């Protein structure tokens, strides 16, 4: 009964390869996010989708392309991987309530290591 | 640009030794301040949302408070299982911005 799940949990790959990370939420939320957590532990927003529509794109290189086939899924495809892409990538989801702050719930993370 | 600064970076406590973590922020149009707990190798786990200055929330040994410029997370009589990184985040109309976190280690 995992709320936000990601696959794979670990990803080790060579520079220049293309890889994808998948995210699914079963909370019925209409907004999903991708975050990157670097070695200094800062969590930074990359993208946000609301009902399959891109609403946030935070100056991320265009090698990163999110895709939302439906509002329960948000995938992240990364082309031509670089050493600096090594990080932990977190998916999150939220539902915008009326009159209350919106709370985001995070997945377990995908640890990407580019060699 | 919204800014979130957490202090201290690391905190080592003896079991039962109460302490506080600080989160100071500047944000254009606060739409909520959030506290998360992150265990090694896991995703952030939601703890609290605070919205108005003067608001307080409690959960077990944790209590979060909010002023117009900062928030405190008080840990009362901590236990080793409270060891984790505590992240503070603020939301404006657009996005959530996180601080770097405070790593708390509680020794038995």
C-alpha cells in the first residue's frame, strides 16, 4: 500500500547513456513533482505536473524530459547522462486543498550514479 | 528568490536532552512552512504544516512553532529513534523551497 513509489531504487550507468525513472502514486493526487537531492542534501524542484500538464520547469537541462501518461504516473527520462547528474531523484505528489496549505508526499528516491 | 536557512547543521544529543532546531526564512507570499524528517536512504516524511505566525503543532516528542521570520522544531526528551535529518521548507504561490537540513543524532 505504498503511497508514492519509484523504480528503480538504484541506477548505475555509464556517461552518455539514456535512462528512465518511473514514479507512481496511489493517493489520488492531481499534482506530481520531480526533485533532485545533491551530495549536500539540498532538495531542489525540477518539474511539476498538474493533471498531466507541465506547470513548473526549473531551468533544468533539456536532456531531462518528464512525461506524465496519466495523473497517477510521472516518469523522468534523462538523455546523454553526465557525471554531474549523479544524485538522488525524488518523486512527490500533492493535492491542492481549498483553504489549507498543500502538503507534498515523497517517494523513497532513486539513487543515480553516473560513471 | 526564497531562502531557507537551517541551524545548526548537526546536533548531537544525549537521550533525554531536549533541544531546538531553527529554520529562518524569507519568502514572497508564504503559503505554508513544512517540516519533514528524512532517514538515511529514504524519502522525506511529512511531519507538520504551519501557516500563521503563532501557530504550534505537536506530535509525540516534537513541537513546531512559527513566527514571521522563523520556525523552531523542539525535541523534548529525545530517544535514539529520533535520530534523522530534519528538513524545513517554505511554499510560495509557485513552489516548495527546502533548507539544507539539521542532522540530529541521539545517543543512548
